[in-house]
C-alpha cells in the first residue's frame, strides 16, 4: 500500500518534471526568437549636435548585424552607448528582454558586451597572453598563472580558427594579428555580443577574408557581432541584416539578401551616388616628378623606402595603392623635403630637389595635401584666413613690400576661396579648429590649389570625409588633372585609387610592387600586390 | 525639448561672447587672489581693507607715487615683451634675468669706453650694445633648442646663474671702480644718463622707449611675416615646417629677440636709474616679467596693464610696510596667488561657459 502510494508519487513527480522540462524547453525556444540586444529610442546629444535621434536597434542571437552609415551618421555614438561609454539622454537598452543600465564599459563587459575600437588597446611591449589577462581577476590572488591562461587561450583560438602564439610580443605582430588579439581578448572575457568599429580599415584584402571567416565561426555558437562600416561591399558580403543610419536617425533595417548595393548607397547618402567619374582624355605632358632609386629611413631609423623609382607627368593621376604604414607617409615627406633621403635622386619640374628644404620644394611648384591635416596641414589655433596665408606668407598678396603682413589681404583671399570651394564657416576669422573635418580639408585643398602648382601630392585626401565631401574632392582632383596638373594620389582606399587614377603603383614595405592600370588589371591582382605576395618568398628566403 | 542643430546665429554669438568671458574670468582670478591676500593680511592682525587701500594709494595716490610706479613698470614691461615673443614661439624661456644682466654689462662697458660727440647717439649705441649682449645670451638656448632639441627651460635657468656670478666677478675685478670700497663700476658720465621726462621725479625717457617697444611688439607679431611665422611655429611647428618655414631659424630668432629686449631692459635700468653697474640691480625684474607675460596673456595691452599692476604692487608694498607695518613679503604672497589664479582662469572660463549654457537651455526649455 505504502509502496504503491510511493510509486504513484514518484510517477507523478516524474510527469511533473517532464512537463516542466517541456515548458522550460518551450521557454527557451521563445527566448531564441527574442532579440539578444534591443536598443529602444536611443537619443544622445553633444552640446548642440544630435548624434542619435530616437534610434532603435535589435540584434538577434547568432547574427552578424551591420551598422552602415557615413562618417558622422552616429554609428560609433550608438555603439559607445551600448558599450557603456556614453549614457544616453533618453531611451532604453534590453539584454535578453531584461532592461539594463550601464554606467561604464566595465558593466558592459560583465554583461558580455565587448567592443573593439579602431585604435587597438594593446600594450606593445607585453606578450599576447599578458595583454589578454590584463585587468582580469586571477583565481589566485598571489600567483599569476600564465601557463593556465595560455592553455585556455589556445583552446579558444583553435575553436574559432584564430591562429595566434600566446607568447609573441604584441609589437612583433602585424595589424591583422593585433586585431585577432583584440577579438580573443573579448572572447576570453566571455563576450557574446562583439562590437567591431570599422575593423577592415587597416587590413589587406586577404586579412579581411580571414576576419570574416572568424566572425562567421563566432556567430555559429550563438554569439552576435555588430559590425560598423561605411563600405557597402563588405557589409553586403558579411552581414545577415543591415541597419542604416543617416544624420543620427535610423533609416531602416533590411536583410542583406533583399537589398542591392545601389539601394544601400542611396539609403546611406539620401540621394543617388555616382562613384564613377567621367575622365576626359588628356594627353600627358612634361615630367613634373621623377624619383630614381630613392631610399630613406623612418622615425625609428628603420628603412622606410627602398629604391623607389617613379614618374609623374602633367595631366595624369598616379595612384599609390597600399595598406597604411607601408612607406606612404615617408614617400610624401621625402618629396616635400621634410625627410632626408639616404640615397637616390628626386626632381620636381626638372629641378633637383634631393634633400632640399621644404620651402624650396614649394617654390619649385609643389603642393601637398598632407595625410594628417590636423598635424601637418593646418595650424588649428589660427583662423581660416591665417591658414590660407600659411604658405608663402612672406610673399604678395599676403605681405606687401616684403615686410608688411596685411591680414586684410589674407581675409580677402580666404573669402574668395570660401565661396569658390563652398567652405562652411561662420567667418574666415574664426579658428579653423571649429570647422568640421570636411571643411578643414577644403581649406587645405583650397590653399594648395590656389598656388596653381605643377605637382600635387594628395595623401589620403578623402580620409574621414563623408560621401558628399569625398565626391567633391575626387571630382576636383580630376578637374585639376584636366588642367594639366600632375597628381600623385596616395591612398589606402583602393576604390578611390581605382576610380580616379590613370596608373596605379602598389607600395608594400617601402617597395613598389608593380604597376597596374585601372580596368585592365584585376582587383584581385592588385590586392595580392598590396599584401606583398611577390616578395613574401624572397623575404622568407632571407630569414 | 528638441532643439535644432547648430545654426549660424548661435555660432557667431558664441564667438562674440568668448572675449567677454575671457575678460570676466581674468577679473575673477584677480579678485579671488586679492580676497585670499586680504585673508593672509588679516592673519597678521591688520585690517586687510585698510592695508590694500594704503597699498594702492602708495602706488597711485600722488603724482610722485605714480611716477615711481611708472618707473618700475619700465623694465618689467620691456622684459615681459621679450618673454612674450619667446612664449608666442612656444618657448618657455626663464632667462630674462640673466639676459638683463648681460645686456646691462654690455651697455655699461660701452658707455664707459666710448665717448661720442652726440650724447643721444652715444645712448643709442649703448642701448644697441645692451640689445646685442642680451640677444647673444639668448642665442645660446635658442641654438641648442633648434639644433639639439635641448630644453630651453633648463638652459635659461642655468645661464641665469652664470650671468649673476659673471656680474659679481666683473664688479669684484675688471670692471670695479678704481679705488672704490663697494663692488660697483665707475659712474657713467652724466651726459649719457637717460633724461628725466617729469621734473622732480625719477621717471626717465626709458618709459617712452618701453611704450614704443610695446607698439613695435604688436606690429612685429601681427603685421610682419616674421611674427606670423613665429606664431605658426609656436602653435604647430610640424605644420609650419610643412609650410616652408625654417623652424630652427624661427626659434633662434625668437630667442634672440627675447634676449635682446631683456638686454635693453637691463641697459635702461642702468642708464636711467642706477647710472652704474651694481650687484642685484635687476631686483628680480626678470622673474616678475615672466609672471607679467603670462598674466597679460601675451597681448600688448594685457602685458602693459599687468606690468603696471606688478609695479604698483612693488611700489605700494613699501608704503604699506611703513604705514601699516605689514611686511613687504606679503606682496610676494599676493604675486604668488595672482600667478596661481591666472593659471586657473581657464578653469573659471570653462565653468562660466558651462553656466551660460545651462542658463540658455533653461530659458529655452521654458
């Protein structure tokens, strides 16, 4: 009797458990449909600028979600809100359907949200594993068990196909490898929502492919990736869904299967974009730049350029393609006389300018749009007019009789250029640091073209500019080419190089890898040259 | 709630306000320094309001007092203009004291050795000698900075000691007045003394020279390509280099002009006040000039007002000591507090801007 009752109870108990289990399973399936993260009506303002205006974003489990928009559209702000760096003015964030409030990135990390910024947060002198466990609590307060941590890291890296040596020093790693360390750091901390801010900007095409494979592995395990970008091609390639932001507002969220490149571009910019330009045929003229076997060192005394020989003629745009940091900056500086060559010869306009002063290069007919406009190109505390007068300040019209510097004349020239180049500033006497990046670049452009140079070096002329300003700058370069200017375009944006150059030279580790003609040489081949595939065997042989 | 993005009107209004806010914050800095100074004075058991009133009447109360203040203003103004030139070039020179001494030595030596038919010409030659002496002494840190990147702060501090000891050596030996008991040079001939500009006072023509230099400073910095280049190097030497400016040469020029003006300040102190070379004739003017250049925000008018203010403190503090028995050293406390608060005025400015913004948002919210 007792036994039977017991058995019955037991049976009842099991049935209950089964039903409960079923119910729980049911619950789990519903939660799988529920978005992992949901941001509702996020608004964030900075002073007078609304960076995010009632933006909604929901990211599903196991999804790569792209956040697409121009520079200044509010992508990074939105992600910094999610990462706890900024507190939103209004709006709510839900994680697994639960409302969360984050006061700092530490809160976000504890909740499984990780972010990889454009600039890596790594300490170069430490090893990979040291960087990864930095700021993490150790199991044993007295002993630092690096071996154990390294073992866990190796497990983790093999699981996601992220090949890395835990004992390598970060300073010895390539940019792509450093990015892997950042990803591993996030995964090691138990991140299941990984935010990546423009991760492909510094990578070669091959490294981009590797990164995409890793991201696919990561989301396979139910994690999510939010991918910030303004490059249409890669967004379509990698993401499941795309949210487009424009001027701080959410335009739409679409599935990447249902949308074309042109539609995306239109959503992003708000109008049709023509990324292809008409380039009138121009017959090339005299040599304006001739470099023969130029070598130079970088700031650390290592070889930056080795045996560079190239020519630029009137009426042509020669593009220098390559991943950042392969000697492009040194190339521009050597031509401008800002850096000494160790051997070789440079001629501008058939005048020997090897190791000349910066002033002499300018006098011979060089203009230079420097890579970093805020450090090289502009004196930020000076007004727009003073920045226009910066070059040739001791010459007319800025200085009369060689002694009287007339600020009124600088203002007059600046007013003219302001109208001609549509520089948006309240007043040409206001400090140039108050201008937006695009308008600062226009100030540099206006000044450099105003001098009517024979040779123009345009280094990363559209970096950090939105599509509208980019289009403007690129059109201007083509226009100046038609007016017989010789242009050396140095850019790490391959699309830009392909769109406007007549010839392309690919630079890798300070060497010219080869020449390509847009439309004739395939992009894949150029990509291979950019990755240094030609010399890789040579250098391996040396080691 | 939602306000439009920046519009043009807001931007211009904002930049107009900036000058006003700068003035208010400088004023607040001085006010706070005076308040704290008053507190310090009251600790010594003296009514601070009375003390400060005596201090100012001692500096401005009578025409003689005022002439004394202007007399003290003269070397401070010239030396601080010199320092302002180097500061504009982003060079933190501390060398005005030493450069003044070298300038004074060069000028006095010339004055004692040569005798020209025209005294005006002779004074001019001596002042030029003072300029050259200071300029050459300023060229040392300038050259080292331009060629080797050596810190101009340390070099100028060290050179100050060299100048002080050199002066004391010269007055003990080669330049000592024959048969004199004191370590001092021979008296300059009365014909080369700087003429008095107000009878019955000690105020001499050097004050006019100082005012002229203040005006020249404005034109040099804002109306010549040289000044433009010096400012460009000071704000951003990389951009200046890119723009074809010879950065090293600009640094050297700025340091030489800076030293040269300090040298003139030293020469004028000798030819206008002491009429012979003495130990310690600078009375710390070279260091006061440092504070004055900063307090005056490197602006020609600001530097003039700040020199006047510092000179008034010096002159008035003597009266304050006589009348109220407040030690002169209290004035050094006041000067110290002033400098401290001047450096915090950016902080005050930010707070003011913040309050203004809050006020505006409140108004627009209602």
